[in-house]
């Protein structure tokens, strides 16, 4: 644990300079090989709701800080989406050794159950609906599971992509005064479920796509299907485009990227796109409009929440996700009125909702 007590990004009890998390649980299960972190940032609006990430990290330290940052982002996301839930996140450290995946997620399900409803889980990067079914065998505090007889539920990624598309469109109008995406150039980083679905929507809307992904097969298909220009993963943040849509892992807006990028708008599906709020300040000073990830990528959690509540129906959920667009316009008005960078303005707005609930 000594490695985790103090870091540049945070401390044992929370992120550096931020209020302590309400609860952080580290758990292992020798039989399954489970090594997991559950971080509950806030339950001010209700039980903490947020997905489970299954990823191989460079260190335990990195996994720990990822869980803390992701759980904070979920609190902001749920608040801005007006959902009756707080923010939490789980991270399972992926081992290079072959493990029984079903047994691993059953063990994780028992961990979730032991928290007695303070945390509700769902899919995130590296996890699937089948994983959530394994979790469901041990706890009812789980969502993102396909249901029988066409009852609403399942993989939330398409709703995430739809929300990002709606948010991106609003950001382009707010920042550039353009009411359509016809001819707008968009650099999409990452062609996973959300990134690919977003590309399909952007292509249909007439956008000119520039794409990158570690999977050459995906980029080749994007070139063929969307007439996309393909660039190397290391080059995507340096291209010139109207919009940058990060849809891979977080941290793509580093200090150097913020200072040198040639975009007018940043709006994408990845969590924690900024290394810190300071990068958001740099973008703002340079006249680049940043639509915060926890505002525009809320479609997935809206989907999971409505499934969990048993109130989900596709068209109703899509209508709720579409409200992301007006929220982007409201954020732009707040920025205009205060002069505060969008990232900081969105955090302040989310905290207002967390206190006023």
C-alpha cells in the first residue's frame, strides 16, 4: 500500500486538492485471481452508479488513480444528466495470466453485493454484457444486461455514441455557428464500439473523417466505408481539423497537446480526456471549445440507469439522451457569462446539482 499513499494525482483517500472520496475498497480473491478497486466518490444524489473497467495497468498506482478519477467523473456525469445517483467506478486489474473470466466476474459480483447497494455496476472499457451476466449471478446491483422478450437493456455503447454525436453537433453550433456537420472535419481517436458508432453517424451527417486506432483492420474498414483519412495513433492529436473526438482511453489532452493542437472544438466519448483542469484552461485561452466528457458521453449511463430502474424504452431513452445537446448550449452560455473555461464551468455546475439535490 505504500505506493498508493501519495501520488502526483492523488492521495490514499482521494484526488489531490479534492474532497476525500466517501469510500475506496481494495479487494482480492485468491481463487479467481480478482484484484479490484471500487471507488465511491459521492452518494449525495443516491447510490453510486458507474461501470467496471477491466484493464492491464502499468502499476497498481496507475489503476488506483484511474479508479479515483473515473468515479469523480461519474458523479459529475450523473449530476449533469439529472440522474438520481451518485458517482462510483470499479477497476479490475487485468492479469497477463489466463484466468477463468466467468469466475473472475462472479467474484467481482460478490464484492459488489458486499457493499449492500452503495455501488451499482455496469459495463465499461474491457467488460461485456456476458461479464455483467456473471456479476448478476451474485448480485442484483448491476445493469447493462440484455433482457428476454425485448425488454429494454444490454450494451449501452450505442446510446453513448448517440449522446456524443448530439453533444458534438451542439458544440459545433455553439462554437462555430454551424448548424450542420456537412463538410466539418472531425478527427476521431479510437474506433471501439463508441468511436465506430460515432463515425457512422458523423459520416451520415456529411462530416469529413480523420481516424486512428491501434487496430489496422478497423482503420482500413473506416477508410473504405467512410472515406476516412487514416493517420497513425501518435499523429491524431496533431492533425488540423474542426473537431477532435477522443474515443479511446483518457488523457489524450496533455499539456503539449492543449498548447499546440489545431482544433476548434473538442468533444468525444473517452473519459478523463484532460490530464487536469489546467489543460482545459489552455484550450479556452486559445479559443478552443471543450465539451467536457462527463457532459457529452452520458448516454451510456442514462441507458443503464433506466434499464436498472425497469423504466427503459428505446425511444424514451434516446429522447433523454438527446437532452445532452441543450446542456451543451447551456454550458456555452455559462462560459460566455462568466469567462470561466468550459471544463471548470461544467465541474462547478455539476457540484451545484450535487449540493442542491
